[in-house]
C-alpha cells in the first residue's frame, strides 16, 4: 500500500510536529509512506474567496505530485474536503478524478481503511474534541448534531484507544470556531468572538488540551489562547495518537 | 405584453425539466393511543384539557369555569342553556365583547394538539380569534395521528375558510419570554367528549 | 436603517457590546435546541425534509402550470388576482385597491415580501397609514428599524429598550419592561386597530394550486384578526409560495414551526379560500427576481425556502453579528444567498459573511444546500467584478506562489523569518489576525525541510 503524504501549506510551515507525527504514526502502522517534495497547497484559500478560477495551475501541480499512489492521506480535514469537492485538471482530469476518490483525512484513513482497533499510545490529559466543520459536515467524521440520525464519532473512537486520556464534554458539541479561512481576517470581530466562545466551552469543562483533525481551527484558537495567557494548549489529533507510552 | 404574460413567459423559459412529486403516503404513524397523545401535546402547548365525557358535563364546566355575566357565544344548539347561539349574518365587529366562544372541532390532531375548524362550525370566521377565551369540543373518535391523516380526512372538502388552531394565541417577541394571549384568545380549553 | 457599511463593519459595531452578543447568541441557540428536540420527537424527520424538498423541486419545475391553475381556482373562489413584476408595480396595485375604496388606514400582518417592497413607506407617502400587527414587527416599526430576523423581528432588542419605546409611543409608565405587561398593552392598542381598519394585508405561507386556497401561519392570531374584521383583504405572495395539492400542506405544516421555533405547529394555520359575504379578497402574485432566479441553475433551489428562519438560529455568524448587520430585509444565511440575485453589487459582501460551516443546510426543512450556494455566489461575485481589486491582486500573487514549488519554498521561509525576526512588520494593528490573536510560532524548520534531512532515514 503506497501512501502519498499531503502536508498542507500552513501545516508544513507552522506545524511541522503534526506532520511528523502523521508520518510516524502511519509508518508505525506499517504503511509505506512518501512525501512528494514539490507539493504546495490544495488551493482552498483562493477558491473559498471566490477565486476558484485561479486555482488551475495549483490543481495541476497537485495532480502531478499525487498521481500513482494507492491512497493520499493528509492531517487536515478541510484541505481534504476541498480536494474531494473541487480538484479538477484540464491537463489530466482522469488523474484528478482518481485522486478525489483516493484522498483521505488521517482520522478516516485510520478508522475506515486501516480499520485500527487498538493503539499503543499514552496521553494522560483531559482533552476536548473540536469537530472541524469540514471534517464533520463535509467528511462526516462524526454525526452532525442537526440531524436526526444515530450518533458516532471517528475521532472519539480513536481517542478512546489512547491510555490515560480523558475526553471532556461540550455544551455545543459541533459549533464552528470561526476560523473560516480568510473569514478570520475579513470578519475579524465575529471570528474572534466565535473562537473565544468555543474555547470557553472547552475550558469550563476542564479540558487541558483542545484537539482536532484540523489545524486551521486550532491555529485560530491557539492565537486567542496565547493572547489571553491561557494554560490550555492545542494539539493535532495525530500528535496524541502518536504519543508514545514510553515517554509517559 | 401584460405583466402576467411577461412573468409566465419568463417562468416557462427558465424553469428546469419536470421533476416528479414524491410519494407522501409513506408517512404513517401508528399511534397506540391517540387520545392520550393528543392530551399530552395539547397540554404541552399551553392548552387546558378536560375529559368532559358529554355535552351535559360541558355545560356544567362552562358554568363553573366562566363568568356567566359575560358574553358566551356558540354555534352548538345543545349548549343554548349556557351560550348565546351565534348569528352568522352579524357584523364581525359586534363580536368584540365575546368572553368565551365554544366551537365543536371537525377533527383534532394528536401529534400537535391542534383542532381543525371550518367556518360553518365557527358560526363566524372571526369568532375563535376575537373571543377572550376559546373552548373547543373534541369528540375522541375525531382525533387523528398526524397532519397527513388530517388532510386525508379533509380531502377535497369545499370551505370558504378553515383553520387549525393549536392553543391559546401566544408571542415570544419580547426577549423570547412566552406570553399567552397575544392578539387572539388568552386561553384555550378542549373538552373531550365520547 | 440606511447604511453604507458592509457586514464586517456592522458586525464589528455589534461586537463592541460583548454582553449583548452573548445574550443574543444564547437566545437564538436556545431556539436551535428547541428545534432539535422537536425534530427528534418527530418520526421520519429526515424523510419529511426529503419529501418537502422533492415537492418544492416539482414546484420549481412546473411553476408555470401551477401558477395558471392557482389563478383559475382563485377566480373560481371569487378572489381577484393581480400580477406584479417588481416592488413598484406591487405597491401601485395595493394603492389602487385601497384608493378605489377610499381607504386611508390598513393593518398588515407579517410579510417579508412587502418589507422588501417597502410598501409601508410607499403608502405613507400617499397618505395611507399602515400598522404592522405582528408584535415584533410593530415594535420594529415604531422604532423605525427593519426586522432583524424573519420569524423573530426584534430578537436583538432588550426588554428595557422595548419598554422605553412603549413609554414613548404608547404612554406606558417609564421603566416598565415586563414582557407580559408590555404584551397586554400592545394587545389592547392593536385590538382597537383591528376593529377600526377596513383593509388588512397578509403574507402567504403556502398557496395551493389545486384548490386556490392560501395558508397563513401565525402564533399571535394577528393575521386572522385583521383579515376577518376587514372589508378588503389583500394577500401578497412571491411566485415560489405555490404548492401542488392540499395534502402537501401536511408535509410543510409538520416541518415549518418545528424548524422555526421547535413548536409542533403554529398556533394558527389559516386556510383562506373565499371572501365572506360583503368582503373583497385580492391576491397579488409578485415576481421580483423570482423568474430570474429560476434561470440560475446553481441558485434556483433557494426558491424552495419556506421562511422558517432555522438557518439564522443555527448560524454562529448570525448569532454573533445580529440580523441588522446583513443590511437586507432577509438576513442570515438564506438572506445571503437570496440578496445577490436581486442586487449583486449591493450585497457582494453577504456570501462572505459565513465560515461555510454548513449547519444551515442541515437544519433547512427543504434541504437547500445553503453553504454550497454561498460558495458559488462567491465565485459569481468575483467573476462579475464585484470584489475589491486589492483582493484580486493578492489572490493572483497567492495563486502564483502556490503553483510554483520553488517560489513557495522561498515565500514560506520569508514568511517564517519575518514572523520570527521582524514581528513589528506583522504584529501590528493593521494585521487583523494580530488584533486579538497571537501569531503562530514560526521558529521551527518546515516539515519539508525536516523531511529532506530525516525522512529517508525512517
């Protein structure tokens, strides 16, 4: 099983540890992972701003980098959803179509493809899950609170395999954090207020860490946490799932 | 081209290819006890429910619960002891001082507590809205499970005006605080009879 | 409210009072929770949404014939029918109906369409007084402000502010703010209005092609008080309010109030079919951009909307920015996809007033893919040239950077170096990120750099 590792632009630049954890975790689980070094971005920042028409060469580059793998895996629900919904290529639409069907966000890859049932991980902390909207309502990583349908949560399923970890509750289980791509700049006031309120929901239930399959949401909340000198930390789910029991 | 023709032409030109209607006969709820369900729902929405059993008992209850010195109007001849029988030709404005209107429901719906009234049972269209208090007689065998069943019973009946009424009039426009008695009745009582 | 500020600026204003934002957010979230409970208690809820959506798809695809059928039945029922292309034509029709009867005062129940048409202002300029009878709309009217929510028009107002308005306009005691007492005062005042108005106008929730009847839903009973006491009853409706058959009301009436406020049905669901003896009934079919919206395949599904307001209650941006920030009669997510069809330039900001979280689409009783349409409107707005040239420039620079691995690597390094070594260049008040958030730590090497050194060793 050949896996192409897609590390989105801002994760590559700002959260290398989450990327390293993703790579190590996949390798630990026996996967043959490689990282195409010419990759950049999925093009979502432009597309969500109304400039999808400018993403063509970005898309072509993506297709060039990720053709030929059995699976493409990324530690970012939002970027994966964008590729699934919007990756097209004039140069090679057949390859783009194949990629759209083969790309997985890390959590769903672990639960749906590798179908892992146990993990050798230890993380003795209280952790709150932030359901990123694109992971939740786009990739259906968990049941959406609006629907009348059976409950499930892939991130929770994985985190329950981690020894020492205690999941904390939320009043609003899947409310948006207000990141929203360029929304966080264009609508700064609302964006920050939404982020603050999400954080309060986590902290009042005693979370020491807020985790998520999406670092963009976490980056936004981290900015607010640090500005307010909070002790609460953000951590990508890959880093928890990869946390070794020896370290503890 | 008239406005009508212009609009219709634009609609015809722009509407997408025909998409079929869904089968809505799949919405079936088999309520074990519609009377019980109805009673719970109606109470839940702020209504007062009394199992009266018969119209005779209703008369006693009206005498007990409402001020007889005020105007009580009904279109049910059997209640003429306790209510003035309404005159459907009267100017609706003359109903301004009605304290209590008593109307017999055509049917009632268990899933939401609503009753279905048509203008022939109302006596006058404005009556169930303008009265300070509304009382509705519901025959237990007229209760259906859902709105689908209600419309199946109403079928193609012709009426000038009909309405579902599901409780006393209410508003929560001021800070979401529930207030019963907005513009319509301040209270609604259902008398269940066999 | 006349304003040239965009949503972001108005939302920033709204956020200056955080306690009010929390209160507003909490009030609407409470309604969302009531909606959830109500949906969970309804068997086959998701199937009902699916059916409602399919019925509306059929309506959209067969609207021409349904309109003709509806009109024929209206006429058979003794209702006079009018057609209006736009607001001006609609308002003129209402005016001419009133003028023919020499009517100078009208009472109106909730109708977003007439709000959009600015009917009240039009009639007032011609010497006709209009009073809105829905309590929330009445409050907004005396405050000279548009509704901030289609179902809860004054959800953004505190009871003390309403008390002050009542003191000023209805002579209540200063400081009176108890909701029950204020409602009683309005009840008394508006009862007199209902009893003295010869004309009443209502909106339309559903218009049944098969029978020619139309259904109006309220909780207050104001539509019925107005209509049944009037000698001239007028209804204004958008073309899209048609449903094929009476039995379809069963589907929509089960969904509407539950989606709106978590109530099993509105207190009043009134089926108006024929005028009572001595009364006139008039119905105006209004296009106002609807036929144009039908021509937009990406957006025509927004015509399915039954105006429950559920998308507003669930939208975190709406809850934390307030309906008036949308500077449009219909606010929130549904307003943001309906408004650009009417005036793309004026409403170019609205599709961007969203994080595309998708909660709106999930609560929508007719399954309009609202967040997908927001995304598509963004593309359309940029294509039509309604986005700032500064933004286009930076997007082009971003596209160039991201399509070249070499430029990308250099830019990434530069970005991190700047964050690390020259925080003054980025961490200042001109950077909206930094205003209330710290910058991410950028002291480490990138994953790409790490992988080049360590990746192959693993």
